């Protein structure tokens, strides 16, 4: 196994989380993997069709007197992902839920309405 010292990684290094997008007539349902992240550390931005997600998880490690860190990967995890959807999102009706390291976004399409049946006169 080849180890890269954390000092060689750029400070703004971000992981791109795995992403699933499902579409219905009314909305997009998006799931992203962001393990170890708390609700308050997630930022979701919607601008028309563009959706951006940023999250950060800082792991606190207790260091005892005389210990020297040789290698550390778990100190900070940053996640960033942006994507563009085919239709604009209704920002006021959008919602997000974080559970078990999975961020679920419910993104209603702008101007989408439920199917309705017209009566013929």
C-alpha cells in the first residue's frame, strides 16, 4: 500500500460523493453519500437548474503526550458536488434529509403540476 502524507494533499481537497438521481413527472430525487457529516455541516445551494452540495466532517482525535502522528487520513473530510438538471427546481418546495450518511434531496420541478382530468362540456 502506498501512503501519501497529508501534507502533500492540497488544503482545499474535496471528495466527490457518489450520486443517484431519479426523476418523476413532478420532481427529482437525489441521494449523495456523505459519511460522517452532521446536518449542520451540509450546505445545499439551488440556482435554477444547478444544484451544489458542500459538506465537511472534522474528526477530533485525542493525542497523548509524547505521541507523534505518523500518518493521518481521518482529520477532515470535505465533500463537494455540483450538477445541472434538465428542468429548473422549485427552491421553495425543495427539501433535504440526512440519515445514516446519506443526503436525500427532494427537488420539485418548477411549474410542474399534478395531472388533472378535464370535464368535457
